[in-house]
C-alpha cells in the first residue's frame, strides 16, 4: 500500500472514531490533538486586542472611553480616583459622564454633516475612516462607554493564581476538558477567593447562589463557592455540561456568563458563534455577554505570558494541608483548642466554612473534610481519632429568632427568653447600648450556648477580669441612661456585684489604654432604645431619625392609602441627615436583619399544616422550596398559581409545613437574609446616602440592578415604610451609596 493510501486510510479512521465518539462528548473532549479548541475568529480580533490592553496597559486609575460595538474606536483615556477609596464612585461617575458628554456632542455635530472645527473633532472623525457616513456618527453617539483599566488587579490575580492554577488545570484535565479553562477566573474575579458581587456572586468563579447550589453546598455554615478548589470542580462540571450542549467552546464559555438557555436561543436564531457575536440582540445579551469569550482569550494570553507584560513576579504557592473527615457535627473553636491549633490558621485553609462556624454559633457539618496545617510532627488523622466521641453531636445548632416589636427593649427580650443580655448582644453584634429596631429579627442564644464576645479595640487593650469589668460597666451605663423605661429590669439583674464607682473607673481606664486605630464607623438606622449614656460619649451613635411623612386621607382605587411620600419638610431633614451621615463618628450596624420573617399563622388544609407568610425582598419560590424541602410546583399548586406567575413583595403566600416545622422554616429564612447582609458588608461599605425622585416605570428591581447597582434588600432597609408595589412619580427614596472595602 502506498504511503498516500495509508495516510488517507488513517485519516478516514480518525474521522470515523471522532464521529463515533460524538455521542460521548466527555470522551471526545480529550481528543484535542495539537489544535486549539479556542479559535480566534477574525471578527473578534479587535475585541481581544482591546481586552489585552485593558488587562496589561491601563490601571484601575484610568478609564478608557470607547465605542461599545467597535472596540477599535477609543476616544480617549481619563484619570480616575482610586475605586477603593470612599466617595470615589461618585467622583469617577461625574468625570466619566462629563467626558462621554464631550464626545457625544462632537459625534452629534459630525452626524449633522458639519465639518470638524478643531484638532479634537478632526481626531474623532478620523477614527471612523474616510468612508464614514453621517449615520455612523449618529449611531456612535449612542454607543459611548467607559471601561476601567484592570492592569493592577490582573497583576495581583496572576500572583494569587500561583496558589491554585496547577491544581485547577489538573481538575479540568480529569474531567476531559481543555486545561486552559483554568484561566477563566482572571476574567471573573482576578483569582480572589473573597470576591463578592453586589448581587451575590461569590468566589473565584463568581457562582450565583442559584447556579452554585446545583453543584455545591451553599448555606449559612458552608459556602463551597468560597473554596477555589471545590468551586473549580463545580465549574468543570458546569463547563462540561455546557460543552455537551453546544460542542463548541466559544458558545460554551459564553453560556457560562449568559446562561445556557439564553445561548441555546441565540444559537437557534443565529446558528454559529460568529453570527451570534456580530448580530444577535436580546434584552439580556449585551456588552458583557458579547465580550466574554474575547475577554477569556485576552486573559489567557496575558496570564500565560505575564513576564512579557508585568516582568518577573513571585507567585503565591499552594498551602500544604492535611484533610480529616469529621464523624459528626463539631464545634470548631473547641476542636481547635483540643488540637492546639489557632483558629486564624484554620480560616484560610477552610475558606468554605462561614463565620458562624468560626465563632461557634454553628458546628462544622458532619462529613466535612476539614483541612489542617501540615505538620511533620503530628498525625492529624490519629489525633482526630483519639478525641473523645462526646465532642460530636448528631445535629446542627439551631437558630432561635425573635422579631422586635415597637416598645421592646433588648434587656426585656433577654429576660423573657432566659438568656444573658451580654450573650444576646454578642450573637447579634449589637452596639454598646444594645440598640434594637422595630421589625428587626434577633437571634436568641440557645440554652448553654457558649458565645464568643466580639473583640472591640478597647477590649483588645485589656485582659482578664478587666474585660469582664468593662462589659459590665457598659451595661450599667446603658441601664442608667435608660432608667426612665418602665419595662427595664433592675441593675442588679445585670451587674450583680459590680458597683457604679468601679464601672466609672473601668471606663476611664479603658479610655486611657492605647487603642489601635480603626476604620471610621458608619451610619445607623432608627433605634428604639433611648439616648446614649454620657459615660459612653466616645461611642455615641447618630440616630437614624425617621423623616416626616405627609399625611393623606385620600384612598387609592384599591381602598388603601397612597404610599408614604416625604413631605416638603423632609427635604431639609434629608440634607441635614446626609451631612451627619458622612461624619466619622456616625455608626451603622451591618448585622441587622430587618423584615417580616416569621410565619404569621398556621392552618390545616386536608389535615396537613400550612403557614401564611409575607413575601420579603430577595425571596423566590425556589428559596421557599429549598427551605421547605418541597418543589416549587407544590407551592404554586397550593396557591393556585400558574407556572411563570411572579410573586411580589409583601404579598401573602401559603406554604406547606408537612416536611419542616414552622420554626425550621423561620430559621432557614432568617439565616438566608443574615447571610446576604454578612457577605455584602464583608466586601462593601455604606459611604453615604442620596435622595432619588421616582420616575414613571421605576420598581425596586430596576432601581437595584439598572439605576444604582445596590442590592434590593439594602434599598428596602433604607426605606422601611415605603410600599414598593405602589411607587409613584416624584416620590422620594433614600438610596445608599456603597463602595468596596479596601
């Protein structure tokens, strides 16, 4: 047989094998040979070049003003304030707005047929080439966009990636996937395990809660999205699933950002990736989705050749650890004490464990693979096996909750539930006055629960009995400041043998101790407690006073009063409040959970218990199904809802309670909202507040996602008395201004 015939035969055999294996994409994925599974189409080359410049040339202190369709067209570069500094968002927004307006005016002038009148206008006209039409300038005037540079962040991401990249490449290879998919976290998070978006995407792969739950454990005790290795296994499964549907990596990668169903619709409409890139339009397929694959190609190029772009870098190295499997639910603080390991050493080794586990509020779940630092002198598995079985429990710690009513005090709530006030302050992170708020949900410590008191700067400067004395002094001062309350228990129930004179001495001693500087505190909501004690003037918070509400006796067609609207007097109130809000001595307690989270009543239908609840912000039928251990279909059937019907804020909903108790549902619901607040405030801070006049068509979703990029629950928290189902034009809202924590 001639060499030509043998080569032809071998080629046909290979083609036959590949076609035969197409029914099993997981197998054929490994048949990449020497071909690149990530093609660089001519149509996307300008976009890839643009993103390479963003990642390797422009820093976060620079904004690139460009055309969002033709990324070859760059109008200019503006200087920006450090995005991590307080107030920078507003400053940068104004600078960007001013520059975009300048170019918009030039483009509109050119669209009207006017000749360039100066060098700047001529430069802009030249960007479009000699054959540009008036319609090209008109269209471009609507497509001006600003992209913040990423060079400094990308460089940090390359350094961080050293700790995970090789292991992630092995994970993808084990799933039969291209190893270079391991570079995608550069686009998503710059390889930051603590990355958290304002709308709840977490970890290096930026999984949302809904998508992540399909592949990982996500809850109040464990969030595997935060673990770079566990989340990478989940990402590999998701990528494999996407590729099985598309058999095309550009589409599969874009689906990671845009969603599988959205990309399936795009493929039905446009057939190929290039046609989708060039011509697909939909309400959700916008700049981010269109550019996601181009960003990946650019990130891969820059990361693979980082020395060319950033010079020599010292990359992080993987942490060495040993995994042990726990035989039951266990207290991590107690386990750390028995094993003589610092909790702060365990934290970075176990990023999936959330703060409630480290504080002892929750136990490490049974079966969890706990990572311990590698120590040649210690056999962790043997040491774990030798521990007494009594350290384990068969169940997780529960969360008892209570919703604050008007007139309640923290002292009385603690007394009624039979717990120490100090413990309730600690588990709810209340301020020194134990200030509480109407409709706030408090967690009540369980009997016998050991509560770790948060370490404040003052406490850090003290030791031993001094710390106990200071805490007692604070409580005593609070009682003295609130002595007019008829419902306040006596001093003796809190202070026992602690005398006022010793309280004053302890407070003075604490003030004279050297205290490390801390970040200025932030503003707070409307308290129910009385004014602060003069003895604690250094910690004096500014109360969130409720704005005056215009009285109205008119009823709407539904027979309800119109939504609360700020009266004219409120304008001066808001101006004064904003001025105070930005002062460093003001405080804001991010741990507060406000909302109607309890089951209003329990009834029986067909001999089965059902509950009646009010829908809260950020809740869906999927959440209720998860907490109730039922299907969303069952909840829809119980309420007579057809598939696709939306639920609305504050509406009544019937829920089945035959699989979980009322208390278990309330616990799951409370922990979800607590998780939202804790995760958000671990990454962001409230820097100020602005007044917004409602426009026609506004709703809480559009205000949250499109107008201000602020979570819905946070907008609701600053407007607790507003009915967001009946917003009216010109109605005033308080919108928090947020910024990233450095």
